[in-house]
């Protein structure tokens, strides 16, 4: 590959598979396929550095993209991990219905060249490990729940086996929880945000760890921006005289999942959230709508507290 063929403004689209990387260079129209392995990725990084692309865009594809993404980030290359749904919508918008590895790589490159998605810094290794441990903890909790459900319906002859599995889950959950606590305590910059967030009734370590690892923007944006980023800001659905019902959409779903569970506790123990929830229910709002509104209020409160560096107080409304 001759770097003289490339000019400034080149966008690289990468379709990532388990075995191969399909790479498309836009606007040159050049497609090449490479093995998805460490040695090949090292060579590709040197090539990318030589041609100095404007953007390198990959889709999030179940972690198969991680080796390439982290190598690009380490080399200071403009890497972007795109949402596959957004890329698919873009493909439909430009009339591309076919789906092959080569076509996908071309669409990803065109997506990057046309929409110019923002180049954002990746999470550091420490934050990524915390995120992975939180995901693993959630998986174990889900599997534990399934085993507990089986205990209710399976014959007594199988209860010993189920209890043995449950005991194993309990040990692993405890081990991962302790590992999470240790990792967060090691990170000096996490200590003050953690202290501030957990001072709020209803905000436990799991929610605080999730926000630390998956929402680094918390405390740096305004109330509307942070609510939209999480995906708890109601979106209009109006046309002409018709005013549709507002719904939340987009945002970071994993944060919303953890926040939803935290709100179940907060509406019982947090006086501000409880008053707000009761007010919405008395106004006729459905429980799910009221809980979602409480999630938005909570994230706005946490955002303000971190911005001001203050802990929870009764004057917060």
C-alpha cells in the first residue's frame, strides 16, 4: 500500500469479524482484507500512521474490535467506535440494502466521511476493567436468579444440585464485589466523586461504580446534556397540531438499567425522590413514567453535586 495514493481527509472504515478485518478507504474506494490478529494489527497501525487518516471508524461488534481499537488509541490515531444501529440506519438512508463484509466496510467509511462523528477519548484501562467486572457481576446475579427460580419448580431430588450452584454463584459475586471495591479505592481520582455520590440516599456502590466507569462526563455538562446523554430526557413526538406522548430514547442503556433498580430503593429512602415520585403518581402518572422522571431528577442532582463538589444535604430539591 503506497501512502502517496492517500490525501488528507481519508476516512478508514473497518468491518470487524472474528477472523478478518475488512478495510475500506474513502474516498479512494480501496478495499482490502486482513486477518484479525495481533501481528497484522501492528502492521496496520504503522500503515494508518503513515497515511494519517481523518478518522478510523469501526462498529462495536462484541469485543472482536477491541485489539484494533486499543492499538489505534495507544498510537494516538483518531479511532471511533460507532453504534451499529446508527450505521445500519445510515445504510438504509443512502439506499444500501445489501450486506457483505466489503459492503459493510464501505458503508462504515461513508458514515464516517459524511456524518463526521465526534472523536472521543476512550476509557482508560482501569475504567474498562471496572466496567467489565460490573458486567460480569450482573451476569452472575442474573444466573443466580434463574437458579433460584428453578429451586421453586424443580423436584426436591434436584434441590441439592441447585443449592450447590447457588453457593458457587454467591462466592463468585462476593469475590467480584471485593475486587471492584479494591480497584475503585486504588484510583485516587475516584475517591471524592464516590464519597459525594454515595452520600445520596438510594445511591449504592454499584450505581456509583457504574457512573464512574461509564459516565465520565458526569459533573461536566449541564442538566439537559447529562439527561440526554444517559437517555432519560423525554423526546418530543409532535407533528402539526398533533402532540404525541413523550418517550425516552437512545443514551447509555446499561446506566439506565442500574439506575432503574436504584430508584426502587430511592423512592423509599430518599425524601426528595420520594416526594417527587408521590407527586407524579398523585398527578396520574404511570409508575414507569414516574420512575423514569425520578431517574432524570437523580442524574441531574448527582451532576450538580459533582460539579459543585458538595455532598448530600436536605436543602437539595
